C-alpha cells in the first residue's frame, strides 16, 4: 500500500481475546512489523466533539488512548473499575504520538479528510461497477445511507413497542432497569414506531435531510481523535453509555483495541455505525467500515515513513519459505479474502518497511483463507 509492505489480518471473531491472539501471531510471523492499524466500526458518544460539532454516523474515531471500561470488580451495589497504573494500558509509543500530534493540526487534518474522501469515492465507484457486472453472489454497498436515517434519541428514550402495541413487557418498561421484549431488539425504529418528535435536533443534519439531492458529499469524511473504550460487551444503553463516558472520558466504544494495544504499536481507527444506544442497527455498518478504511489509508500514505534497511539486515527475518519463492519478490503485497468479508469483522494490518532496492524480503507464511497475488501474475501464491 503506497510505499509500504502491508500484512492484512481479518479477525475471525469479535472481542479482545481474538484480537490479542491475532496480534501475537502477526508479531511472531512478521517480526519487523512496525505499526498496526486496527480498522473497523464502533459506537460513538454523540456530543463527544462539542455541541456545535457533534459526532454523527459515518464519522471516524482515531484513538490516542484505549481504556478497558469493563475491567474491575462487580460489587453488590455497583461496579468499580480498575484504573491504577498497573491495571491500565500503556500510552502510545513515540512514533504513534508524533503521528497523532500532526494529525490534530488544521492543515494535516484537512489533507487527511480530503484524501480519505477521494479514497471513499473510489471504493464506492468500484463497488457499484462490480455490482453491475455481478461478479459476486454477495455484494456490499458502501453508499451513504442518508442524513434522514441518522437518528439520535435522548439517552432515556428506550427502543421498545408503543403502549398500544399489545406487548405487556414493553408496556411495563418505564425505566432503564425495566426489561423490553426480545422482539424489539430485532426491529427498526420505523417498525416499532419510535416517536420521531423525540429525535435530537442537529443543525447540519437537519439541513441535509431536507435536501433531496444530499449525498455523501454533504459532510464528507470527518475524524475525531480521543480516548476509545474497549470491552467484551456491546453497549446498547444510552444512559450506560453516558455514564461510562462521564467516568472515563471515552468518545467511542469498540471490542478489540485493548487486545492489540499492548501487543504492537497500534492506532485504532473505527467508523461510527451507531450511538451505542438501544436504537442501534446494522444499516450504517458498511458505510462506516468504508470511511474507517479510507482514513486508515490516508494516514498511512502521509505519515508512515520507515527507514530503509540494508541487505545485511535481511537475515533477521525468519525464513518460512524456500529461496526463490514468488513471495520473496513482492513489491506490494495484496491480500484478498477468499470469501466476502463482513463489515462487523474488524481488520488489522501491519505496516512494514518501504518497497525498493533495499527492502527486506518477506518470507512469512500466508494466513489461511487469503490469496496473495504477485504483480503481473495471474495466479495466487
């Protein structure tokens, strides 16, 4: 990707354990991986940016710190999180900190968002062309779902059947501790007839939703830098979300960052697909995954510059293939999943040293389930 060798890893499952296992395997198979990008989707705290510039669906969150919000003690009356120095994840290394500092400047932010927008448009165009050619049985659309479908309800407003629906469980659901029926978890706001008069008003989305010609260009790709909360549970409660955000200062929630953070130098880049409340659904997952991937590529293109190494250092890489194997001569490694990848499966990729005459030869084993294609070759290696 660009001038860097890239190893692409598709996580088999959600959660910190799966991510930690994949990161350890990546580090073992490719010892010279210098930086990992954990790319996927997340749930956001709506007004983590500011009242004037809130986080909306499709925006991208970049981590400067990862907090394990579910690590602690469950007491009879409350949960006490472990937040001592010994229990906390370490801060990013110097390389990652320098990248994040530059990312937060106005000129670099504008450049990254513009390049990410270009990459997103290219991805959307290619996806549409493949859909027309019908090359695949399954197809993912990365189109912008529309501002009218970006609904934010107050934290207290539950996603449940209305009082006149006949559902006794939902009828008796009055507080955050009262249960709603299981069926309501699978239905959309439209199907449940959620009260649209309760939707939180946001100025730029209101103007975009009233424009019939509004599309993904209405806002463009926007990213926020902040603390990400990582845990093994999916947050589907607005009140719980706001409580954790107030205690820890997180601006988004995801499920893999804590597993990778201490294994490799890492930047977590996640697209916002919901607001971590009871109204969450999968409508925005594909678009959010696409915006996160676009930002990750833009960040790598601009900032990841690694020093060249001499031929004498090639022997430091563990040999796993015979001399002369096609994998020894890649200028750029392209990993393609055998099957259609799911947007809810995060992707982690590690960046190596730049391609060129003095580049190291990669001799790591290819992860099962991927086909690696050499340039000017019609066959997978």
